[in-house]
C-alpha cells in the first residue's frame, strides 16, 4: 500500500499482475492491434486523404481491400472499445480503494491525480510523436465523468446514457439530412477535402511538425474526450458493467455478454459495410457527400466497440483458467497497454514521417497495414519479455508513481 501521510488512510496500490481479471487485459491487447491498423493511414502523408479514416483516395485493388477491411472491422471501433475498458478500470480502481478502507474523498483525489497525469502524458505524446493521442482525451473524460458520476445511483447513470445517446443519434440524423439536402439543392457543391484530417507527418522540419501536432491535438483531445459524446457514453456504460463485475465474472453474465456482442458487432459491421461500399464508389452517391456517413461511422463504432469488449468477456468465460498462447500473449500486452500504445508511436513516427525516414511517402494502404501488424507483433514480444520478468510496463510504472503520493517521512527527532 501507498500512504498519504501521517494520520490518513492508506491507499491500496494496483492489483498484482497474477491476480488481474483476464478479460479486460486480453481485450486491450487485441484492441492495440486494431489501433495500430487504424492509425497507420494517417502516416501516408504524400497521398490525397479521403474522409473515411484518412484512407487515400487513389488506391489499387489491394489497397481497396485493405481499406474495406479497416472500414468494416476497425475504423471508429477501437477507441470506443478503449474508452469502455478505461471506464471499467476506473471503477475497478475505485472499488479497490473502498475495499482497503480508503475514504471516498481520498479515492476520488487519487483518480483525479491519475487523470490529470494522463492529460500530461497525452500532451507530451502528441508534441513528440502522434497528434491523434487518446491518453489525454481519456484523462479529460475521466476527470469530468468521475467527478459527476462515480458515486451516482445506477438509475441516474442510465438516464444520462440515454440522454447522451439520444443527442448523438439526433446529430447523426441531422448530419445525414444535411448531406441529402446538399445532394438535392446543390449537387457537387460539397467539399470533401474540408473533412480530411491534416497530416503533420508531412512536415519536414521537426520543430514545426511538433508545433503542428500539439496544436491539432489541443483541438482534437477535448472533442475525442467529451464533445463527440462517444467516449462519455462508452465510459458510463462501463461504469454500470464494472459495478456488476461483468468482465471479472463473465460466466455469471453470459446472456448479457452474448446479446451485447451480437447486437453491437452486427450494427458495427453492417454500417461499416455500407461505408466501405461508399468508399469504393459502389453506392452511386457522389463522394463529395462522404461527410454524411461520418456520424454513422461514429455511432456504429460505439456499438461495435462495446460489442467487441463483450465478445472478449464471452471468450474469457469459455477459456476459464485454460488460456492458450494467443490469449496469454494478448493478456501480457493488455497489462501494459499504455506502454505498448506509446511504443507504436515510437516506431511509427520516425519511420514514416517526413521529418524522419519518410517511408510514408512510398507506402500505400495494404503495405502500411502489414507494417502496423509487424509493429504490434513487436510490442507483443516486448510485453511477453516484461511478463516473464514479472515487471510492469515503464509507462504504467511512471503513471503509478506519479498518481500515488509518496509515503510521508516521520520526524523522530
């Protein structure tokens, strides 16, 4: 345990690795592969980016196949899943403090410190390597949602999930309606390029590239964390699931997990297929109207991300204590998810960016997807090495040291 000082209750430190519930960690490990694939197209800085996932517009057959696979199964699905698992972890940490007898106020202060430090981690990550960092976005969401909802009644949390989901669905309908009206009133007038994400990786000067990354992240991270609503909804759903320990004891919640997985993944894949067909030009809808599909991708990604998390709960119930090599490797990565997430950027950014080796100029959708797979596989080897050594990831260790106050030194003079 870590103490908060003389005369205060001790804080419970994190759960030993051997006693952690497998399902959330296995899900995080698999999710990091999807994140690597989702982020890869943003490093294709010499190509003309499209609206969907920054996939290049000019692409061959192999590239179109890679893009379609990403749009159906990956894009917009990973970050809601990550948000759900993050929210689940918040409640796990909070509950562990209660079990150790830590007062509510002190446990909330611990979470507040942890989330502020995540915002700092995100800012540093964005400045040095990756403008699309989500650590800071989740830290911001954790600050707000923990303060507002961590001790609220289940009914209150459900009401707010309904309200936020209703607002997101209404915004989606309005977005689609705007695209339809644009097509009818002024066909061909929409500027698809206005919705393409900027590419700081194309900047050759390292200092200017860092400024551009930080500037874009400062706009992006509050949007990802709160304003787009997907992250808050996923985290609040996770709050409810974690209170019932759905992923810790998946065998006791199999009907719920199966329904959630089936419905969420079906919604996500169906909408993803529609978007992939639009990306291929198979729907006969002008590509300048791609923006009308953006919030559809967002909403379906929320359903699919939560469905993916539920699927890993179903798998964990089936495995029991007999996990195979793949699940063991995924669990090792998931236990060190922040380290492995940052490690992806440590390799990707200097390898692909114009200020580094600049390989992003020469690659395409299918080839950079293979490199993303290889980089993720390297993080698996790193995680397994740390697992065998019984060590946490360096990022997790640093965040833990910063979040937990140091023990007070007694003055015995």
